[in-house]
């Protein structure tokens, strides 16, 4: 079904595996899409062309640095100039550091806040007026299982993923009578590049095969003992963007193989 035909969707951090899966799902549903990520213009534009050819939609690539307010605002202006509207925003971009608090630099902390959290605020401020005027919009904040629990040596990630839940609730209530919904999606362990690299590093350190390291890694997380499927996360977001999702707002939706039930 092409239920999102004529809509425009921005998915931040969509040159990487999870974000690209989400962007592809929205394109499959007929939305024009903004592909975003810190990759080369040549690679990004090639990815955009591939999306256009496969799904018959318009796809524009942006390499805006979300830690830079001016770059974020420029992205917003360019998007409106190109598509006139932005109907769907998926705040997926994230950076994280694995280190104890005393080893953090101020610049690392500020960059994480800007990319993971403040960019979502800028996108809401820029695009909500148009959504309200049209009586339709979807804002989806990609949180995490770590939005509901702590973790060692991840103060920036835990803090920003938790803050996104507060932003979700605030926007949902503010926009409740406008036709605009705002929800958070909290995946468990998905096979992203970062996680697979970590597992490979654990395997090398422990003298295990990568399959053994993966099994041990998942055993303490997803009770299903398997990765959460990227396509399943994307399908959930597609549902939230459909007309059937119009009564879901202000929610935090876990998709974590039962991890949050532990």
C-alpha cells in the first residue's frame, strides 16, 4: 500500500543500517524521503538514487552535522524549499561514547546532547507549524531500552535517550488536538554496525568465535536470544505513520524481544 503517497519524511541518521531500514519502509509506503548521514556526498547521493529507483519516490541526501545548529536550520530550510512540507520526522541519529564520566570532555558531552536530543527540538520547532496547518503529522523519537534503565560508562547515551521520552510526552500533549502525533520507539539489541563491531571486539578479546560472542551478548539482553529485526522496527514505525496509528500518541513502544520485561 502507498498510504504515505504525497508525504515527506525526514529520517536522521539514515545512511546507517537501522535508519536506512526505516527510511526504506517509509519510501515503500510512498513517502518522499530525506536521507541523512555523515557519509560522503558521492555515497549519499548514490544511496538516494537507489531509493528513488527502487521505490519511485523522490529522495534527497543531506550530510548536515546535527551538532551544529546552523547546519540543522539550513537542512530544515533546504527541505522546505525542495519539498514544501515535512510531514514525518524520525529522530534516529545518535552518537555515543563508552567511557566513565570523569573521562568525558565538555565537547564530547555537548556534541552528544546536540545530535541525540537538541536536533529533535530544532526539527519540531521548524516543522510542527506546517504539520498543524495541514492537520497531519508524525514525530517519532528513537529512544532505547536505556531510556528506562541505566548502564555503566554510557552517561551521554542514557541521558539523551531518557530525555527523548520526556520530549515525546510534552509534544504529544501539546499537539493532541492538531492531528499530529508524537511517539517514542525503544528498540532492544539490533544488529547495527556499532553493535556488530563491539561483538567482534569481544570475540577477539575472549578468544571466541563471533557466533559464540554474539550468543553471550544477547543472553544478557533480549530474552528471545536473537537480535530485534531491523525490518520489524521499521514496520512498527510505518504503522505509527499510517492512519491506523492516529490514536497512538505520547507512547513509548518497546520492541526489544522482552528485555524490558526482565
